[in-house]
C-alpha cells in the first residue's frame, strides 16, 4: 500500500512537472508569436525616433532560443548609414543584430525595454573628414527625439553588449589616424540605462593595425584587454578607470579620459608599461622590427610612459601635449650571433611635444650608453626647441663602427672605422643673433669605410680629424679645425684641410685637392626623387678674411687655384629647371673667379660664357654677400619663357620654394621671372635667336645687367619681323606673380601686316591695323606691370610715342566703311596713306590720339580722340572736301572697332577709364 502511494506521488510530481515544462515550452514558442507584432512595431518607432540615419534590414525574427534564455529580436543583414556628410555611405553592416527584450516589460508595462544587444559578423566603418565631421553622429538627442514624437513607448535599458567576429575600420583624416581591427570580439556589461554608468568590458583582437600620417606603427598585432570604463552619455565622454592591455607579449596599463566635442576631441591618456622585458616591447613594434627580432638575442628591462593631454580641434589649430618617456636598463643586443654583442645598453629619454608642435619639442636624454667589449659610447643631451635650440650635450665615444653595426643588425649600409670623440656643448644656437653653444671637443675617424646599396663601390680610407672650440657662446669665438680630412673614391684620393675661426668675420685657411665624380658619389647617398650629377677636379688654396673680401682689400687675401667642372647640374629656388654646366674651368685669383670657355645649357637654351665672378666666397658663406661679375655671353638660342618662376601664389620673392617639374594645365599661371637680389652681374650678350613672351627675336645683341633684383637692358638691338629694333628696358619682380617694367623702343620700317600677325601686343594695341598693308616705323616709350603669365596688365600701361606711316593701304576697315556710308563717298572705303605721323599716349586703358591729318583722292581727313584697349572708340573726324579741304564735314566715330557708329556732328561721349587696381 505504501509503495502504491509512493508511486502515485512520484507519478503526480512527474505529471505536473511535465505539464509545467510543456506550458513553459509552449510559452517560449507562443510568447514571441503573441508579442511579435507589438515588438516589431515598437522597434520601428524607436529607430525612427532615435536615429537620424537610414536603417535597412532583410528580415526580422523574435525568439527565446537565439540567445537563450533572453527573448531577442533579430535583424538579419542590417545596414545603417552614417550621419552627414556620409549619409550615402554605410556606417554599420552586420549579418545579424539581436536586441534582448525584457519580458516583464511586455506583460506589465506599456513600453518595450531593450536590455541587451548582440552584434555578429559586423563591419563598423568610422569616418572623419579633414574638417572633423564624423559619420557616427546618428543618435538623436533626447530633446530632438521628443520634438519628433513622444518616445516613451520603447526604452533602451542596456545591460549587455556583445560583438562577435567583427571588423572595425577607423579613418580620421582630421588627425591623420587610421586603424583596423580584425577578428574583434567584445563583451560589455553595465547599467547602460543610466546617464553615467560603469562599463565592464573584455575585448580581444586577432589583428590590429594602426597608421599615423601614412606611417604604420602597429601591424597585425594581437590584443587582449580587460577594461573598466565610466561612460557619460549626456556629454559623450569616456573615463578609462582600469584597463589592462596585452599587445602581443607586452603588458600595458591604460588609463585616461576621452570626450567627443562638437568639432574635435578632448583627451587625457596615460599609457605605461613598467618593468617590461625589452624583448616584449619589440613584439609590439612595427613589422620591420619583428623581422629583425627573429634573428636577435635581446635582453633588458624597460619602462615606458606615454601621456597625451588636451583638446584636438583641427579647425582651430588646437592640439594636445604629448610626453613620451623611455627607459632601458641592462640592455643586451646580439644580432645574428655576432662575435661582439652590445652590452650595458642604457637609455633614459624624456620627450615633450607641446601642442604636438615639433618647433616646441624638448628632448631630454639623460643617458645613452653602451659597451662592446672595452669600446664604449656615452652620451647625454638636452635640446629645447628647433628654430633656435637650447643645447646641453656631452658625448664621449671610442668605438669600432663595424662591430656596432653588426651587433645592432643595421641593414643596407656598411660602415667601418674607429670613431673617437669627446665633445661638450652648452648654449643656444641662434644664427640671426650670432649665438653658438659654448663648445669644446674633438671628433675623429680613422680607417673609415662607407658603402651603401645605391652604389657598388665604397668610399675608403676615410680620415677625419676635427676640433671645435667656442668659449664665449658667440659666432665670433667659434673655431673649427679639420686637419687633415681625406678619403678615396673610385681610386681617386681627395684631401681637405681647413681652419675656420671668427664666424662673425670669417677667417679661413682652406686647401682642397682631388677629383670627384658627383654623379657617382651622390648615388652613395641616393634618395628617391632627387638627382645630382657632374664632375669636379679641384686644386685650390683659400686664405683670408670675409671682411677683406667684402671691402675689396684683395692684397690681404691669398686665394688661388683651379676648379674644373663638367656636367654639373645646378638647381635654384628661383628657376623651375636645372641649369647645367657642360664644361668649364674656374681660375681663382684672390677674390676673382675667372670663367674660361664655359659651355652651359638651360632647357632648350645654350650659352657660352667668358668672364669673371667676384666676392664669391662672401656670397657663398653669408646671406648678405652680393655676387659680382662680368661676362661675355654668346648663344645660338635662348628661350626666356623657360626661366619663368613656378612658385605658389602669394609667395614673396624672398621665400624659398622648391622647383616643380610637373606639367601644368593650360592657362595656369606660372609666375614672373625672378632676378635674385644678391646679384650684381653684367653681360655683353649676343644671341642668334631669342624666344620671349611669344616674340621671336633674331641676332640679339646688347648689354644686360642684374643688380639688386633689377634687370636693365641698354643699347639692345635685335631683328624682329624683318626690321631693326633697338631698345632700352628695365624689369623688376615685385612678387612671384607680379613684375614692373619700362622700355623705350625704336623700330624702323617694319611691315605692318607681319606685325599684326606675329606680335600679340601690337594686335591688342593697334587692332585697327588688321586690314592694313605697308611700312611703318615706331618710336615709343611704355611702362607698366606684368601678371603671373608675363602678360601686360593693360590698365597699368603708361606711355606714348609716334607711329610713322608710309605707303600704307587700308582695306576693309569697318570705321572707314562706316564713314564712306555716312558721307556717300565710295573712295573713303579703302584709303591709301602716303606719309602720316600719328602721336599717341596711353594711360588708364585709354589711348589718346593727337590730331593728325592726311590726304588721299582729293579728300583731306583730320582725326583725333581716344580709343580704349578693349576696342571702344571715341574719335572726332573732319572730312575735308575736294579740292582744297576748305569745306569739311564734322563726324564722330563711337561704338567699337568691330561695330563703329559714325554720325555727322561734333558731340562725343568720353570713354570710361580703367585705372590700375594696384596703384
């Protein structure tokens, strides 16, 4: 009986348990079905009210079993666009996004509460443009959302965020920071419903890449993180309270604060790694160090501290302060089992970069030392600033460079020799105010050898013995001694000996002898994008003072020797192309450097020079030295247009700009020809052909001088369109985009038709000559301004002169056709002019024509008035009638040269002047 009762109780328990389980299972299936429409509707409302970006997905499902035991709403194949200006680009895409729903809120509340988010196989693509505008500002503020609609129906009560197998790309062009995270897994827990909450996070990344200013810093790094972050939703700020990171094998403690501002960021980061192994540090470095690390035995302890504090607002040019402290103790480095490893490596460097401004950088290297057996290197230095750095340095060394490079595994360069040095320096280097650090030391290299991958043969037998002294911290007290310095390259030895002192008034004693193939030696130090070539053979001895050279006390100088040059390429900030000296011999005598049969080329132009330069040493060594000289130059062809500057708009004449070689689009302004201000040169020139601003000059001769940035041409003659032309002219650049000029020109008996067809300026200023034929002469003075294309600015032109007309036939000129029609005189259409002098003046874009008379076919016309350089007419004309012109018809000619209007009478309308805007 007892057994039967027990069996009955067990059966009842099993029965009710089964019923209960069945009900629960039923509820698990039925609840999503009952509430599915309500949930979907509330989610749509929430998306519309809370998001300002476009949201799309392929399907929606509700289930207890997707993330059991949570009831979840799952969106398949979700895509969410970014905020402006990225509204048409994807911000988040995911194979699946699930929202965990609080079941109690479905039954007991009017609102649907979402307390969990799951994101799997997603791609989060964060973008920030150069102006600091980001694509992640998609969440409407509560104030904005409430204006759209009361959003109390659905609430985000987040307690869990989980991201699985996802990818993140962060591309910020305002800060030039880019990072990729592949295989990103994240679990975050906390009461995310609060305005301020603690977020407990675990994250791991299979591959992390970080790039700054296109330079990779971390590539393919594995990251594990255990984080506690205080989040403030209202201010969108993050406070990293406890953050333990592991980057490959390096353990890092990361704390700080990060605030999103309207147009930038506010940050306060402290990143440190204490008592880490030197080896572990290198596992977190860029890829090239990982390859090196695989062949290197590395020991030692390190302490790292990086802080980044302040606002980063690109639009206001505000940046945070950066501090980086690195300490290495008891370091040991042995690359590829070298017989002479580096030991006792110690490094203690503190670097500060206020406002991320390199000009304000402070580097405090309290210790940099190492040993290789008995060899040593000990150094410490403190440098403040870049432009006028304050330096306190102490350097001591006696080390075999070959052993050092092999132990450190420095690639692509072979360097040998014994370096010994003992140098101390303390003070400010300020060239403008003639300040130099108090310095005392020697630096020597014996049995030196250098070979790079850019050239197959080395520089050998390098010997450098140098001594530098400065006891007072001034340029005047600076002494530099090189005695001797020598090396051998391609089997040819070079010897240099120099004693330099008093850099305020440089006293020099320099001897140099040897041969250098510059094209080859440059390739030893070759850099991509640069080129230099040529050959120099030197045997010179220079001794004297800078002041004696400046004052012309040449008897106190002792400069002599020769320099032989071949195929030397010279670049200058003033010239867009390379100037090449094909061959030439310099003979140096005191302060004069003579040129003997120099052959040179610049673009299409060729030159042969004989002459001399003076004050060369002073010109080369100082910013104020003026190069003087006189030359005879002959050429077969000179293309002046190739000398045009290509500096950027707005750059002053004194600013240094690199020459550009890229092809410029048509109509792009190039720049005026710049005459350097530190030249005082005279040329007697003879060129068979010169191309200048669309003019083709033949047999050009004359005297040309450059002095203080001004070019002067005197008694210059050339053949133009078959006639002899003589000209005096002055030219000076004001900026790289503007130049002033003046000239006086005489041209005798030139063909007016050829002048119109071949000379653009003549076509503009004498457009009435379009239908003319015959011979004219010109005697004219003109001054004005040139624009960046070396074209005249017509409102700036001022001048005057006489155009003499002889045996000219005018055919089809519209003005005379109109006069003929008005006066019913057929012979006025095509007048023949025998001898007429037309005097004109130019100012404010107006040409004033003085009264002149001529006669033809019994008529005696008289013309005076004004025309504008843009073709408008305002002329008075009296048509004297045959036989003697006693009686005449008064006429006015207005309108334009293309559409003249002729009326009988004397009333005219003044033309509007166009004044030069830069007067």
